[in-house]
């Protein structure tokens, strides 16, 4: 069973896709009365017609998470136009602390997949509050940033999405680090197809794109839900897929004691391996800037941890 803690826009969309793909049974939990149950009914009625046989339930009762192999945490407040992810810090730290304890109580053997923003700090809160081993707590952000980088590059190069292989690491926030040097266009290095100015434009657009979507439709939903589903599949099917995601670092990338986006191998055991990269001085500086923002975020809520 896959649990979804938070049945709002991203949680419900990801649950719909997980159930529709027949990955496993789904249970949704949300404090808003009737919401998780209503979403479960709606999803059940959709998959009934398409012939997928998984069980989808919803309630306000955290104990229904019992038996979940993965719990996707989207509970919390979302950004409004003009807000940064860090503006959500204090309120979401309280919500995520509370729900993480429920995850540890009812699904102690699960892998926790953090989505709530500011995601890297919330992933650290989940790690601390569940007391889970570091490999069992992972955050979704890098795969979404990567999908945005890909989308930007494909539009600029007028090339198929399927031709781009790339990486976006670092903070899931203003200091994210799209890695042009590690980007290939069908095997051809991106750096031979775009000059520095064009690459800087693509990186900048990738950082700004979410707030543009939020200002137009009120929230980002489809691309984040896709990121969640990619990660759920990698874990549920033990795919050992290399995905950029937020993990707890103990010395890797020169960082200690916080969660941040890195390329990692995601499989049935959660974070199975962190892959290292030989970053340039400029890339290291951007990665460190993101780590510092996360460190400051953790320090600001330290009293409640
Ligand atoms: P939403 O407002 O549609 O849904 C959030 C849900 O959480 C609501 O239904 C609310 O009732 C529920 N909730 C609040 N407190 C709860 C509690 N204590 N227990 C259980 N449920 C609770 O928000 P949306 O758009 O689904 O976004 C959810 C979170 O994910 C936000 O923090 C948002 O910023 C973040 N996000 C992160 C992304 C990422 O890449 N990591 C991408 C998109 C959104």
C-alpha cells in the first residue's frame, strides 16, 4: 500500500496516477473533513472503468496509514503568488513535525517521501521526527527541477524531450543548481550547443518557472505529481533509478548534517547510494549557497525539533 498524507492538489493528483498505474493499493489521509474520502471515491470510480484492480481509500484517521510501504507527505500550506518556499517555513515545520510522528507511529517500516515546502528543511524535519534511518527518508524536488530544466532546454534548442539527459542538484529553492556541464543532448554535450549566456538564461528560467505557474494557475500540480510518481515507482518496483532527490548528507559534497538534493540511487530500500560528482568551483559555490539557506532554515526552527 502507498500512503498519501495530504490529499490536496499534489497529493490527490499523485495518488490518482499511482492508482491508475496499478502500482499498489492507495490510502489518502487529510485533516480536512471528507476531502481524502471524496478523492478516494473519485479515483476508485475512475479506475473501475479502466479495469485497474487496486483498492483506494481515504479518511481523516492517521492509523489508516498502517501497512504503507511508502508514505508521501504533502500535508501543509502551499505557496501563493509572490511567496518563496522559505516563506512557508514556520507553519509547515509545525504541520510536518506533527504528521511525521504519525507516520512513525502507524507506518514504522515505510519509506517517507517528503514533498511539503521548503522541501529540504521539511525532509530534515521528517528524518528527525520519525527517527527513521537516513536511507528511508527522501525528498522530491530535484526530479521536478530537472523536468523544468529539460522543458526549458528543449524549447530553446527545438529538440525532443527524449533527447535530453541532465541533472539538477542542490537546494530545491532559489539556489538550485542545474548542471549544464553534465547535460547531454543525445550524447552531444550541451556546452557545445549553447553558449554561456544561453545556458545562464536556461538556468535562470528554470529557477523562476514555478512562481510563474503559481501566478497563472494558483499552484504547480502536474509536474510535481509526476516527480512523486517517478520516485514511488523507483521504490515500489526496486528500480534502482538514478534520480536527483533530497537526502541526508554526512560529508558527501562537503556537507554535513542536513538534507539537500544530490544524484542518488533510489530503490526498494530507499536511498541506496549517493553518487558523487566532480563539481567546478562555481558549481560548488552555488551548491554551498543552497546548503547555507537550508542550514539557516533548520536553525530557525531548531527550537521546535
Ligand atoms: P494543498 O493546499 O492543495 O494541499 C495540502 C493539504 O494538506 C490540504 O488538503 C490540507 O488539508 C492538508 N493538511 C494540512 N495540515 C495537515 C495535517 N496536519 N494533516 C494532514 N493533512 C494536512 O497544497 P498542494 O498544492 O498539494 O501542496 C502541498 C505542499 O507541497 C505545499 O507545501 C507545496 O508548497 C509543496 N510542493 C512541493 C513541491 C516540491 O517540488 N517539493 C512541488 C509542489 C508543491
